[in-house]
């Protein structure tokens, strides 16, 4: 793990050194806020001429958790006559499902669940700048 001090992952020089020493050619960017850390990292990635990159905006991951949690709270309030333990489970179970679904989304995009290949049309249109 490489710690960062600012939105860009390249705020830590170890990351650039790692990428260059391993001749990284393609990167799958996965993040929660495309407007923040993902954007900053992609800009630095291009500025450093390290590799091509495919960016995924995963703001929806937080939305999935929020949706399932909201459904749980709605069920909680509609079941006021149920025992408290049952009502608490009505919040906890949907929230847990939302977390699991979100993790599956991230794992899928990261290539953990199945292999991801960079589409040929992206490989063919990107030319690495001279280093």
C-alpha cells in the first residue's frame, strides 16, 4: 500500500517509481469520486506520461449502499408495531446487502471476479509519448 498526502495518488513519489520500474502500460482507475481523487490521479498520470488509463466513476457504489440503507429505514418506520430487534434487522440486513453489492461492483471493475482486458479500440488509438 502506498499512502498519499493529497487527492492525487502521485503525491507520493513511490507510486511513480513503482510504475516506471515495473513498466506499467495500462491502469484501471477505480474510485468513489471521479471529480476528486480519480480526476487528480488521472491528470498526474497523463502529465507524467506513465501509461494509458481507463477511468471508472464509482459514485454509484455509494448510491447503492445509500439506497439499501434507505430501504431499511423505510421498513423500520413502517414496522413500528414489530419488536425492536426485528426493526433493527430491517435496517442492518438491507445495509449489509448494499455493502456486498458495492463490493461486488468494485471487485468486478478491478478484475478480481473475472479477467478484464483493455479493448482493442483503446489500445489502437493511444500512443505513448516519447519518454
